[in-house]
């Protein structure tokens, strides 16, 4: 299917089903239950799941295939967002031109940074990318204020030209759309105590993620992907064969930057605002965590890692002392207060601590990330099934 082998086709189909049914899957608890706060089927949050999934997929093409660890990929995310908002201000509120410009500008920016940074390898490459990202962040806050609007961030205004759109006579800011289909449009499906929200913006982002995921599969399975793996395996030995790895690593860096630009363009398409905080080093570190948690060099791992981190950031962080007291309210006061005091540092504002513990456990016991954990569980069930089958075959019929 689509030029993929049976295994990759099944994986793509699985991701497509999970993505399309996300409003149902992420809302397992009834709206009026005490566990409804763990539901994640909100349009804004689902959009972030798939957008940062795209960001992590692109990063994995560089880090997972070549082994080059970049600490500056947030610069391309920010450049993509700024490019998209400028397109909304100058040309049209249609998201297609904005996304195209985001990917193109991020690719050009990645070409310049990659050309310089890839002259070094290892930690020196990582430090160079971090330096470029921090310079971009500082420029967006200061020197480039006429372009980025500094601390306030780049926003839409009523007097923007938007030369391809009709004159705005409503007196309110226009809304991003896809040929008239507004990104914020949604409808609710109520089934008994459950409520599911289906958003146009989410499904546009989901389709973009599926296309990005399909392209990453083709890259992983292509001769180009094999060359990138050879670079990761032993670049010096590759040099001895007479092959120059620099064009391949630069191409991987640019493709990865374009993925980040696509993610930045989609963020701006869902919420037409671009700020320099998207270029900060913490955003670059976040995509590294996403990739490592999910599984470096795997296809679906970065998407899983992005979903886990964004879930912790938006859902787990909302668990406060009031929620904890509600959970343990049936217990005696002393035990209730004791349990709340024990759990308190790990939830709410302390969600980073829990995420850090999970990260350490994954790195220590599952170096291949969540994907390796799933593979171990699958092997366990398969071996158990084979053992049961062998025992049944050895059983002799009664005489």
C-alpha cells in the first residue's frame, strides 16, 4: 500500500485509525464523573498532540538516523510560526500559503545553520545548534522587534492588508481557514454521559501528521535512509570508502528543519500568534525528551513521546491538593492528609518531577523507549503462547 511493505502499511493504518478516532479514545470517562479531568479529547490539546508529533518525527529523522543531536530545533519551530503569521497579515487567512511559506523559510534557515554546524560532530555540533537557537531567540526579542514584535509576539490586527481577502467589515479579527472552512469550527456529539468534540482544526493537523509520518517511513526505508544509518554506525569508515557524508547529513538536517517549520506553521494556523518563547532552548530540549521517551530511531516512538509529554503538561499538571483531597476524602483525616502530602510534590506544579522520574526509568530499563516496552510485552505474550502450544502438543492422549 502506497509503496510500503506489509508491516509498514499496517503501522500506517494503525496510526491513521488512532488519529481519526482520537476524540473517542481520549475521552474514556463520562463527562460527569470524577475521572473526567483525565480526559484529553479537547480540540486544542489534540492539536498539540499531533503538531508536536510532527515536530518529533522530523527531529527523529536527524537524531534517530544520523545520531546528530541538535539542541536548536526550536529555532525552526519559531521561524515557521513567524512566517505563517506574516502570511496571514499580508496575503490571506487561508492556511495553505502560510504553511508552504513556513516550510520553505524553515528549510532555508536550516540550510544556513546546518552548513555551519555540520562542520563539527558530537557535542560540538550540539553546542553550535544551541548557540544558533539562542541567538535566534535573543534576536527575536531585541534586534528583530520590527519583524517579531518582541515580547508581545506577532499578532493579527484589523488594519493588516491581506491582499487576497475581501475587506473586513465585521470589526473583528478574521479567522484562519482552509478555503472557507474555519479552523475553529467544531461540533459536539453527546452519547449518554459522554461528550465528544470534533474539530476541523484537529483533523487538518491530523492529516498533516499522517502525511509527515508516511514520508518519514519512506525516508527510513529508502537508500537515503540507509546511508544515514551508515553515517550513524561509523562515519569514519564511510569516509574511507570514498563517500562524502556531508551532503547526506545536511539534507537530513534540512528535512528535519522543514518538519519543525511545518509544526510551527500549524501552531500559528490554529492560533495566529507567534512569540519568541517558541524558540527558547527549553522547547529544543522538550523535543529531545519526546524522541528519547518514545524511542530513538523508531517510526512511531516520537509520536508516543510527544503525546506523553503534552498529556503530562496539560492534564497531569492540573491535579492539585483539592483534587487529591477529593480522591482520599473517604479515608480518616490523618491518613488523607498523609497521602496528600506524599503525592503533592509529584503532581500539579510538580509534574516535571514525575516526568523526570519516568524519563530516568525509561533510559535505565528501556533504552529503546516506549516502543521497546511494547515490543517486550508482545514478545512475552508470543513466547507464552508458544509455550502453551508446545505443552499441548506434548500431551499424549489417554489410552
